[in-house]
């Protein structure tokens, strides 16, 4: 029984990661957009990385994510949730 559960967890891990990272990207971009609209300070780029780590992910793409968000800040544009998700996910997105 335990072996079967471990097997199912391994099989569903990419899909669970996909959903979690997509949600984190959407939430962070929404906070960024709301702050920009209301004239408040934009969220720190490292906050997104901290949220990803707190969700249990240690990914090799953190530098690319930081670069993308710093470029958005520098160019005074809102980050695109799909692009942020693409930057953070180290493997191709899954189709469900």
C-alpha cells in the first residue's frame, strides 16, 4: 500500500508542481499589478523566490526568474504570469 502511494506521488509530482507554480506566478503578478495601480511599492523579486521555496521547490531557474522580474521593474512594465511561470518551471509545461 505504501509503495503504491509513493508511486502515485512520484507520477503526479510534475502535475502538482505545475499547478502550484502556476498559482504562485498568478498571485505574485496580481500583487505586482495591484501595487503598480495603487502607487504602492512593488513586491520584492526575492519574495517570489521565497514563496516558491516555502512551497517546497528548489529550482535551478531562480536566477532567470530574478533577471526577468528585475527587467520588468527596470522597464516599468507588469510581469506576465505566463512568462513568469515559463521562467520558473525547469521543464516543459504539461498538457492536462
